């Protein structure tokens, strides 16, 4: 495929923006080459500035579960925009979206709307610390919760270690109160709480990780986290920015049957517009200003355009219930990709939850960051570009989940499987 215009625009962008992008995930750093620049999208397809069409398996990193430019969502956004982009004051649409979230997610009794998933996780941690009077928070290696200072930390060699910054600009003091633990390790988290439980304000985790590829928590792990936090008085925060309304209408927590104290949401909840939310037990949420003393505010939070997109999306998901279809069609993609890898002798394993899926170039199942990091990223990079040549747009990193939308058809899935056969065959031949 020809990407002359994309390259020209990207080279200009590098003079204007750091790395030529407004989010590091778009820079193709994990697969090499220059990013493709897009100008429009429709249904399951993206169209680049060179006039080429791609079958899209990113969906803006998850939000576009109904496909791009769903007519009812577009209409709702246009009507809302025509009435005013933002007021900096309450609107009826905020109430409507809040009611929809509370109705859908059983553990959320009250909710606060914000502008992004990062804001949601940052605010939830502040509430947990304010409510408990404790300082330490626990996260898990390989889980991503946005670019919050206290969560941009990496683990040391010990099973449980106080975090150290893995980004310049994050101070050691900020990271010092973050404990990084191995994901899916019941014994490690139980031991940590036995030793330090009365110092821990919160545990935050993704029930299905999407930023080290698709890695689900085990039922035992989710149950263990719930048990130790409940006994110690720590707040269990389930980060469903990616999984909320994606793997199930009630989020991943509805699949596990675990009721967290707080939940963070983003992506689908905004219907493609910038919107996030955090919510949970009423007594915890009453700590948030102005009901309580924990400060949180945002000029554009709950703005009418974003709430129109989010509310319409949630209404359509409830009315149309695409989840059985998404389960079926993504299962077909999972089976087809695994069969292609097996047929061509490429060491790979597919992992899926609902309409989230990853083909790991790894001979073994991936359960945590240690096992994910043993994936062959060079193979993934070659696979990515061979699919691009055939008009299939996959995540530009081995460690990002792909997403299927309700507008992907069986024909689209078969087209993808056929392209994967060709890409994996070439990969096997190249050695």
C-alpha cells in the first residue's frame, strides 16, 4: 500500500507535536515505521489520507462497539452541539447518563462524570485515600490505569515492592506509596495484606487487562482481592475503562460476580466522545466535594455533547443487546487466527474475553506481565505490517487488545482470517 500522504503529514506533525502524535500509543514505536493518518471512518472501516480502506480492529482503542458513525449517535451529537457545546452548569443529560450507568453496573450507587479514564482512576484513588485516611495503594504489573503519577510505576525484583517511577517527571515521593504486585498471584496479594493491610487505602486492578494484550483475571484472584480488601477496610477499585460495556453490559465485574467498592469507566461510556466516570458505594461517593471534602472538579465534565453520545450509545446497547453476536463472531475470529498460526507452525496463542482478543506470539498462555513479556514482538511487528498490506488494521503493539464491533460481519472475519493465513505463512517462510 502507498502511504505517501500519511508520511508527509506525519513528518509535518513531528515539527508541531512531540513525536508527531497526541498520544504515544499512536506513534507505531512498537512495530516500526510511520503511523498511518486517517481522515474518516464508517462502520468497521477506516479510510486513510491516501484513499485506502482498512478493516478496523482498534475502534479508537475500544469505544466504537457500535461501529464508527452510528447514525443515531451522530444525530444525538449534532443535536446536542446545535443547542450549545458546553454550559459549565448542570444539564438534564448528566442525570440521564448517570441513571443509565447506575442501572447497568450493579456496584455503582452514585457516580461522578469526568473527561477521561485517567481522570476517573486519579479521582477514585483520591476518594479511597480520603475515605480511609491511609496512603498506600496497590496496583498490578502490566495493568494500565492512565497517566496518573502514582500509577506510572514499575516493580522491582521482589514479589511485592514499593514502586519506583518509570517516567521522568514522576517523583520518587509520589511513587513511594504505590505497591506493585504480580497479577493473578493470589498468594502474593494475601501475604501483602497480612503484613501491611492496615496501611493500604486501595487496590486497583483491571479485571481483564488490555494493555499487555488480553489477559483475564482468574476467578480465584478476583475473589482473593475482594476478600483481603473487605477484611482490611481497603477500597477495591475495578478499572473498567476498557471492559465497561465492552465484555458485558454490566462490565467484567458482572461476569466474575464480584462487587467492588468503586469502579472507573471510560471509552464506551462516552460513545466516542471524551468522557469518563467513577462511582461506587454511596458512602464512599459522599466524600466527594461538595457533598464531602475530597476535591474533584472539571469545567467540561458532563458536557452536553459527550453525555449525548454516551447516553445514546448505552441506550442502543441495552435495546439491541449485541453481546451474543459479538461473542459469536469474535469466537470465530479467535478460532480462525489460532488455526492459522497452528497450520503454519508459528508459536502463538489466542486469548479472548467477549469482543476483546489478542494473538500472542508466545507458545504459552499469558497470565501476567512476566509471561506477556516473553512474547516475540519482532514477529508481531512483521505480522502487523503484512496485515496492513492487505487492508487489515490491527493494534500497533503486541501488548494491546484488538476490538470487534457490532458492524463486523462473518465475511469481515473470514477476510481477516484469510489475510492472517497469508501473513503467517510469509512469517514462517522468513524464519
